[in-house]
C-alpha cells in the first residue's frame, strides 16, 4: 500500500466546464493551460479540451509538445518569446506569439525569416503588467503591419478587476478606443469576463480557472456557475487519537483542546501542496462529513477534528478538495484563491485520470 494521498482528475468535469464556456459566448475559445494546466497535467487536459479553438500557455517546449501531438489549433505563448533564439521555433511550429515590449520588437526586427508569424499585440489598458501604452500602439502597429516576418496581428488586453464590482468598463473603453482604428481580431476576456461581461468577449476569449471548476469570483460559487470540480485531492486518516483538555496539537502547539476530543492525522501536508498558512478551522471532509483542520500544517501531515465524525478510523477517506469540498472554500479559509492551490499540487502526489 502506498501513502494514500492521491489526485484524481475528472476529465468529464473538464469537458462540462468547456461547454459552460461555449454556452456563455459565441467567440472562439482559447483554453488557458499554463502552469501545467493549472496543476492538472498539460497533455491530459489538452486531450480533454481538444474541441477548444486554441490553447494558451507560457513555455515554448510545452507548445512544441502539443504540436508534436498533432494539435493544429492556434497555440498562443502568453508572454511571447524570451530571447531571439526562440524565434525560429515559433516559425517552425507555427506558434502564435504575444508581443508586449520594445525589446521583443527589436529582436523581431533582427530576425531574418520572411512572413509566417502570427502576433498578438498586447495593449496595457490599465493593469500595468505587460503591454504597450495606447499612445504607442499606432507606431507599433505600423511596424508590425509592414514587418517582413509578420503575417497577422490580433489585439489583446487583460483586465485587472473583471471579477469585482467595478468591472471592466474603464479598461474596455481604453482598449476599444485604440482598437477601433484597426480591422484586427480582438481578445480580452479571462474567465470572470466570460461570465460577467459579454460586451468584452471580442473574437477570442481566454478562460482558465473556470475550466478547472473553480470560481473566478469571491462571492459566487463554482456550483452556482454550473462548474464541476476537476481536481479531486483525497487521502486517508493514518492515525486517530484522543486528547484531554489542555493537550496541544502539532508544531508550535498552536491548537489547544478545551475539552477531551478525538482527532485524526491525515497524510497530506505542505509538501503535497496543502497551504501551510491554512489556520485551524479550514474545512475538510472525513468520511463524507465536513469538519475542520487543527493546528499547524506539517510537511507531510495535518490534523483534523473528529468530534462529530463518530465512525472515523484509520483508513477513513479524507477529501482535501474536489467533489463535496470546493477548493475555493479551502482557499478562502487559507487566505488565498483556488488558482494557487490547484497550481501548487506537488510532484510527489500521484495523479490518475
Ligand atoms: C492566466 C491568464 C488568463 C486566464 O485567466 P483566468 O482568470 O484563469 O480565466 C487569460 N489571459 C491571460 C493573459 C492570462 O495570463
């Protein structure tokens, strides 16, 4: 018997979530599969999402792996090329590049090949992370349109607050004003925008988190959005014990029992990707029953309250997140977001599909 922690990736849930995207928009869908498909496994996720019109990621070697596996869709590198040496790979494998900086433009100018490259020009409409300022766009567009290596240009931007009440209108105005000057396809929408700002869908939407069954919003659950959890992280109790009043649990003795109680030890810790800063009270399922974590998370283990889980024993199933225990609730309790927890699953956790 192996250590009982295990992640099961539900590919039919992934397909369901893609259909939720497709029902929400008439735009082409570029599935965002960066960060090893948000921790779910790049190639298996791509296979389940093969109906998507394109894929977006960060690493050119991952993009080449997709081409080698015969995916013919648009494959977009969200940060573009990181050195001039990468440019021939974009041509050879017909990869689409974001261009967001003058440095990349200079590398492109020095690139000897003719035509072929499809470019997404990133406009900084207010997030101030990547992209050209709106006032720079006319000159950059001229340069790209007359560039011997460039075949087509799509205009893109990214929203900072699509998931919040203020929404996208300021950035959308900035983007639309500049984009109105060109007959170029447009791409603006992350998951939150797909779900709540149909006026900003453009020609290509770029959903990530919603495909994996986590909500992009702090105040709307994935279930309410029709999304199903894709990653089911489970383990077992490997020890059960009784505490007396005053006993403490774990490193730093940060939890102290007020009265006698039963607790269990779960084979899951921060070296598996569980957030170490999750406080006492973070929700978790034991034997299908909701309970809470106790004390500090260790590298390989964490403690749970079994006071109300009368049938719990060594070997009882523990759902850390997934079906019945939304990752967004665990994330909220730990002061983070579902994205971070999903991406943080570590190499040592066995994964099945
Ligand atoms: C990660 C990313 C997305 C996907 O965002 P979600 O919130 O996961 O839907 C879309 N566009 C860009 C540029 C990104 O970096």
